């Protein structure tokens, strides 16, 4: 998030809904399947194999992993990193919070004013409000600047102590 030099957004999305996550309730699965059917998307899973996927994609490299996010039409995630990559690639996404991961993911979404992407709060994924990524990018730029200033100051303090 601090320096996303590796982000290369694809101008052409492929016809799949990317699923990245370990835990999904029956309700979560139904929401994902319904959304995919309504939008004529294949449900493609990566990293964790679930029987309800239309296809499972075997990741061959870090770049291949990133490409899956870049080329997707929609992301359904239950992990912090899934949310991060969905945001960095400007993908419409839904986050399915689980007890184990909820605090970390919720904090990220709250920081970026994206808590409205929590799928547990809506009956259908199609009811999630759209994301204005220009606003998200403005917030990220401000946060990156604050982080870089903090790191620069910390390094200057350490240099003075030596």
C-alpha cells in the first residue's frame, strides 16, 4: 500500500468473478453465486479450493497472482490481502468478514471510507454502492505521504543518534 510500484491495471477485464478467501458461509456462497449468475461471470477461485467454484486457477508466480486480480470483473474476498489487492487494482469487490480477520480488514476499510463494501451487511452483492476510486486514491496518497514523512523522520532521528 505504501509504494504499489507493482500495480499494472488491465484495461480489459476477463469474464470472471475472483474468489480469494478461506471461509465463506452458505449465505456468502449464495450471494457470490447469485451475483455471478446475474452478471454472467465464471466463479474463479485462487489459493484455497472450494467445491462451489466453477474453476480453480493454480497460481504459478507472484505476478500471476496479481494478474488474477487485475483481470477480474469483481472480487469476493475474506482476507486482508484480498481487500488490499482489490482496492489497488480498482476492482468492484465485496468483503466477507470472519471473526478471525474482521478487525484488521474492518480497520483498512474504515481508514479508506469503504466499510460499505462489507457483504455481510447486504442481502445481495448487487446492492453494494459503487466505489469512486478517485476518492480512494486521494485518501491513499494522503496516507502514503503521512507514512513517508513518519519513516523519514524516524530515520533522521536514528542517524542523529549514531
